[in-house]
C-alpha cells in the first residue's frame, strides 16, 4: 500500500484514495458545513473570494484569517454594498482557515489515523497542518477555480506541501470536479502569492510573476465519489470549472507540510499569531 500510493503520487502529482471517509464521517462534515452556512455571524464582513479576480488582496479580513473561522462569499452572491443577492445558504464560496483546530468535527477528521498514515506513506516525518477550508461550490454561483499550484500560496523550502481534498458529495464533470495536468509537479513553482512588502500599497498581497497559460488539452478530469480523498502535490497544476449544474459540490480540504525537512515561508500570505502557533501539535 505504501509503495502504491507513493509511486502514483510521484508519477502523476496526485493520487485518489476511494472511500477515505465513511458515510457517517462524510455526513457529519457536510452537516457541520451546512450549519456554518446557516449561522454566518451577522457582523461578519462580506469578503468575496475569487481566483479570477482578487478582491481579497485588499482585505485585512482575509489577511487575518489564518487562526480563525472566517467566511468568504461568492462574487455573484453579494452586491457592491454587501447585500446578499441569493439565499444565505448558497452564498458562501468557502469557510476557513483554521477549521482543523477550532471546530471539533473538522479537527477529528483532520487528525485521524488515516490522514497520519497517508502522510507517512508519502515520506513525511513531521506532518503539520497549516490551513483548512470547507468549500461549497454551490449550484449556479459556485465559481471557477483557475489553474494554479498550491505551493504558490502554501510555500515551503524545500517544497513539501501536500493537499488533502475530500469530496463530501459526488464531484462530477457537471458540478465542478478537479482537473489536473499530470506530471506538472516536476516543473517547479511557477509563481508565488505573497504578502506585499510595499506597506504603502492598498494591495496586501501580490503575485511575484504573471500567470502561466496552460492549454485545456493538458488537463485530465478526475471525478470522484463522495468520501474519496485526492492527495495533491503542492506543485501539480489543477483547476475546477464553474458549477453550472443544479447540484452542489461540497468538499473539505486542508494542507500539510513536513516540518522536519522544510521551513514554512515567512512571506506566505497565510501566517498565524505566535499564540496560535503555540497550540500546534503534530500528529
């Protein structure tokens, strides 16, 4: 099992583990995600998250979300004055970035033995979870996620970032499954999304290079059933399409790096307070 997961991961830059979670675990996570959507705090800043435009680059709310449970809305769900254009239950893009610590349901799954074993099968000696997200991809408003590498955002030296992407509903071609460029993890980190060193700029975050263009023909669709986990190499190029179907595509995802063999980059957009870091424990 160890060699099968590792060899597939090293060859393609990702590996699918079917039935990673039980139906009960999937239902518990989905219920927790739906409850988060129903109970968005009234004082919550309606921060829009988008990968096609970057309105969050000016948002302190986004900057300070590393050690909190924060709510991010779809661009098509909120008007310029922050009023909802759709029902609140389908208005969110995601909730993050510290669910793995601050919410007991997500914490229990994130630090379960299956995750620990998968990390060790990939050669990690000191896996550390740095961020987590519940992604909604709701019908109609679930936006496109443009082609990217996770290491652009969660960067380490050397690069040991790995993503765990768990389907809480069937992810299909119609509702926005993931697409990968197989083997692209061997091409290095193409660009970084970092904290802006210019304190006078209104942009809190900047990219250090223009986006690369990847031909559609290079992408391979990876539809999966609910309960499956896709383990994603930090440098593999992947994307997902706009959800134009009548079915949502909920997922829970988190990122891990090997704290023994790499260092978390100080200019990463996501940083946590020293107080919160003191809460960290490894698997």
